[in-house]
C-alpha cells in the first residue's frame, strides 16, 4: 500500500495534524525541516499555514511548490513508535541496525 495523506489541519507554529490512508492520525512538527531554497519561505507562519492536501501527489503542498514526501511526514509524526522502527529503517529515515557477529 502506498502512503497518502487524506486530510490535514494546522495546529500551532510549524505543526500540522495529518490523517494518513492507513488510519493513523499524528502531528508533524516541521520546524526543523524548513531549510533550503524551496522550504525557507515557509518559515513565514502566514505562508506556512496556507498548505493544502494535494490528492494527486497524496501529500500536502504550498503555493510556492514546496511539498514533503508523505513517508517523511509519517516518520516525523510517528518516529517514536517501536512497531514502526523497521519501516523507518527501510525508508532510510533511521540507520539500519547493525548485528554484531559473536
């Protein structure tokens, strides 16, 4: 199953509550992700709040063309859930576990 965003609403500062197509709802804090040419303008909270769900891309996007992969937003929202750690490793958001040869 491909991960898509079903709905999203602004919460506070750089936080967005997101509903994903797997039924999970989580809050994504993008405060530390707004770097680089396309994302830096989103540091303006007025612009940041003007996102929309792009059903074609399955994620949220802004009028300046900025968007994040839904997997990245999912990682930010649920990175502390132990049952998702393996998936986050597969996606490359966490380092793979190194198994020592004993």
